[in-house]
C-alpha cells in the first residue's frame, strides 16, 4: 500500500518535469520579433558627400568627418539616428543626422562617404533608399520631420 507521502512524490516529479517543458523561452523571443512601427519612414534618392566638406562645420556644430556614419536631411531633427537601407541590394547602415541637405531637387538624404561605402553606393553616387527612425528627439524639427514629403 502506498502512503500519501510517497504518492505525492510520484505525482509531483513527473508533473514538474512536464511543466518545465512548457516554457521554452519562445515567449521572450516572440516579443522581440514584434516589429514596432517607425516614428519616421521615407523612401527616395540618396547621394553622398565627402572631400569638399571634410573638416568643415555641420549644421549641429560638429566638424564633418566623411569617415564617420553621418548624414544630412532637410527636416529630421539634428541628432536623430536613422537606419538607411539600399533598396536595390538590401544593405543597411545606421547614421546620425548632423547636417542639413541635400540641396539637390529629388534627393532625400546626403550620406557621408563611409555610409555610402557601407550601402554599396559610393561608386555609383546615387541609390534609392528607405530611411527609418525608431524615435525622434523631442523638440525643434519633430513636426516638420513627420510631415516630410520626400521632394
């Protein structure tokens, strides 16, 4: 005859074993896979700028370094970090907006030489890109950035 004490262990161990298999950690992974809508999204033509501006002051007061991952945008707040993806080849790079431009009609972003290399567009000079920002810094330029039309 089984005692209550031995029966509880007989049931408890298999139940604990079964329950431990119920959580494989995928709930955490599934949450990480949920794509958050970007605060800013734009698609258009990108160009790059480098040697003629290297060492000169940018709109935010920094000295432009063509070998850093930075960019110029007309409306995004200075300091905004964006992911730029070359639509043709799928290559992406994260850059900080530290300058204003481009000043050529039909272009939406001017990238540093380093960013152009990362995107595989340095030789050609131009590429269609998608720009995404997860969030926008508070303050000046936020409303303008959200209304950017890409022209």
